[in-house]
């Protein structure tokens, strides 16, 4: 029994992520949104004469990748201010996903693997996820601390290059589980050789 599939089953419940208390506060003053004015934003591209450290292009259209470039650390406070203008502060109450840590998870490995490589091992904290400094930073800004079982098990495998099928109940965090590896791969791949926006293709199959 249990929720199973070609990849692994997750009997966990919960929401789509642990925001350190579940959800964002009032968006309030968004400071002009993405790409506006001369302030910093997280759109991934240079905006209004200032550089952006959101993980995409910075000053002079320099690609900053998954680790945010050489000035990542010195720009953290400005990046957090831009994040707060856009999304507000994390709410102070909500579901505690750490309570779901003991929910059993079944993993079926592909035939060519007898065991998971160390880098694809499950994580119990988002801080332990090897997804680059930019994604880790934004998860921290959002207050995400504890992944749900489907996130903690599937994301490391997908980032590591495995095809993953995740089966879990509605509200267990599958959306974030497939979004994080997609974002990581796009940032790691870099911009296309031609100018403009671009990136790889991702296919998400949702049963009707």
C-alpha cells in the first residue's frame, strides 16, 4: 500500500514548502516590481543602470550563474531588500513541516544504480541542498527551512541528473520539488549563444 509510483512514494502531507512558518506576509510596497527604476531587483538581468545578482545577468550583461558571481556576499543585504519589496516578509505562523520528518518514503532506484550517490542523498534541511548560492539565498529569504518528504528526496536526485517520478498527495510540495531542479539547471546552463532570453526545455506532466 501507500503512495507509490515509478520513482518513489511519499505519504507526507503538508503544504508546498516550509516558509519558516508558512507563507508570505502582505506584499505592500513592492518598490516598482521587477526590472523597474534604478534599484536592485531579482529578475536576473541588469535593470535601470544597476547590477542585479539574482542569478542571471549582472552589470554589462555578465552571466552570474548558480553562485551569483564574485560580489555575491557583499550584495546580500541589497538583494534581501529587493526580495522584501517584491514579496514581503515571511509570515510568522503556519504548518511546521519538521513534524513530517518521520513520514516513510519509498525510493525505487533506476536499474543501473544499486544505491544513491552521496550527492543525491535525501536532505532534511534546505540548507543542506546543493543547489548553488543563488537558490539557497532565495530559499532563505523566503523563510524556507524544512523540505517536505517529496522535496527532500526528489530534488537532490533531479539536480544530480536522474529522471524522477514523484508520487505524493495534493499539498505535499511537488510543485516546488520540480521547480527547484529546473531553476538550477537553467542557471547552471547559462544564457544561449544568441542574444536575448533563453534556456533549456522542461516538460511537466500533470494527469487530468
